[in-house]
C-alpha cells in the first residue's frame, strides 16, 4: 500500500475515532444535551466502540493504528517500515484535528451553552484529576503499556481475517478506561488529545479558553514511551 493511501486511510479512521469518542464526551457532559449525565460507563463503552468501528473499516488496509504511539512502537519492533511512519503520523494527527473540528460545529450550541472551561476542554482532551507530573506521566505510560502489550498478544492469538481481534480492541480500550480512566483520562494517543486540544483552542466558542498547554506534552510523550517499552517487552517474551 502506498504512503499516500496509508495517510488517507489513517486520516479518515482517526477522524472517525475522535468524532465518535469525543462525541460521547460532548453528549454526556455539555449543557442541553439530551443525554447529559450519561456517566463514566457510557463514556468508557463509547470510547471502546469509537476505536472498534474505524478499526473494522481500515484494519485490513493499514492495521488501524490511529495512534502515533502505536505506529512508533510498531516501527521500533520492525512491523512498520520506517519510510511509512511519516504518512501514518501525518494522517493520524490531521485526522484527529478534523474529527474534533467537525464536532465543534455539530455541538456548537451546546458548547456555547456550557460556560465551564474545564467541562468543554474535557470533551476534547484530557487532564489529570490530581496534578502530579511524575504520577500523571506514569499513569499514561501504564495505560499505553497495557494497550500495546494486549494488542500484540491478541494479534498473535486471534489469527485470520475474521476481525475478531478488533472486537477485543474494544474490550482493551473499555477495560483500560474503567480501570485507569479516573487518573488522567487515559488519553494514550496524541492524535486524540493534542489534535483535539488544538481544535478546542482555535474553534470552541467562549471567552478565556485555557487549553492547558502546560500539561499537553504528557499525553504525547508518555504514550510513546509506554508503547515502545511494551513492544520491546512483548518481543522478549518466551513464546
């Protein structure tokens, strides 16, 4: 598959992921939404489905990374050619921005009706429940270690083109969210955190918006560290 084809597929897939994932956050948190108050369980299930749907669409074409940290880890273990990495990364980051921008238009009136900056920003990107740089980094590291280790293990165990592995990816995302989500919001992915954060800063209605750029590096760097270590550890396992 050509680099440009990979870029387009990853762009559309990541846009869908953010559209559905951040969409559930807006749906249950913004004022005047008919499903406001849906709660953490709806959010966790919704985010798992948001990853699974585009994975079924684009999994056979690109492997359905939709996450720079996953792409970089797979390049480190040799599963992805180094020359294709920029096409994956550009598609993922631009796709995340496009998905969040579409949501901003769709939920414009609800965003405008919600005055709290933290609530609106939380619909786009993550923040720690207790701000502690070291532990926040560790949380995102552990989240993405589990994500990558499980993806590699399930990919080896579930063989063939049934797509069953993508159902288990839903289970992984949902499990991580329900086990660890209350610490940092389990970003695990710069394309679903930094790119929507930028869309929030540029397009979200309201004054005195604070994108919290000081925290924004953690959901970028920690997931890369977590996935790379997971790929190396998995590669060293005795099976």
